[in-house]
C-alpha cells in the first residue's frame, strides 16, 4: 500500500513509530502541525487502524482537511475508521482531571479496539485542555508517566500535541522527560530527554 504523502517519519511502520510507544509532538508552527498530524492520521487510515483525534478546539472538518492534504482517504474509510472527539470527554468529562480515571478510559479504548479485530489504534490529542484551570490539571505529568505502561500492552500509537507557544518552558521540559519518543519535523525519534520512571521517583 502506498504511503500517504507528507511527513515520511509518521508512516505506520515499526521502523518509524512502533506500536506501544508513547510520543509527544511539541510545535510552534501551525503548518508543521497540519502536515505532521495530517500524515500521522493518513498513515493510520492506510494501515486499517482505528484512528482517534481528541480536539480542544480544532473542528472535525479541519482535521479531515489535514488528512486529505496528506493524501489520506477521507471518503468511506474516514467515516468508518476516524473518530474526532472533544478532549474533555476523554480527560475530564466531569470537570475534574483524575489521572487514574483517564488511564482507565484509555485502557478500555485500547482493549476494545483489539477485541474488535483492529490491527492497531492510532490517537493524537490536543493537550491545551490542561491549561483551562480545571481541578487536577496540575497532575498532567503524573498522567503522562502512567500512559507509558498502558500503551506498552497494546498495538497503539499515541501522539500528544503540545503547543510551545502556550505551555511554559518548565512544563515542556517535564513533558519531554516522560515521553520516550518525540516528533521532530515529521520524524519520530528516540527522545534524549526521556527519563525512565522508577518506583518512588
């Protein structure tokens, strides 16, 4: 199957983004974001994966346009495989962010995709929801650390989007320290800032 046009490093291959690896995409350029995320989603469609986009403001039709620009199938395949959902429904549906509850929802979604026979589940989330001041948002790093254990159990490829123009430098550094992979100019690479979490650390 032909790889969708766009950022080559976002293809659905183990050599580039292996299943069970947790990546962050820290960006400060909107065009880079559109191209990178569009290619990431298009590659998931091409691979027959379940694709989920968690939005904190981007309309579904705009996400669809990104995928189309990357050469992805936005016809019948889009309707069958792509789910664009509000980030709040995933992270804080009751207006409070509780990491363990969000982790439970993540694991349930991963398990359901496997049981449905999907070859994988590919997701990406706009993490700006954490800047809205809801109770528990200060536990974001705790959540991101736990995600690594969950995704390692399933054929999933999650990418967390962080806008460097909105998150402060200290938070960005902490984000880098808890993601084993990082997306740089469309390429997924091993993150040199990643620190393996240890009990009691």
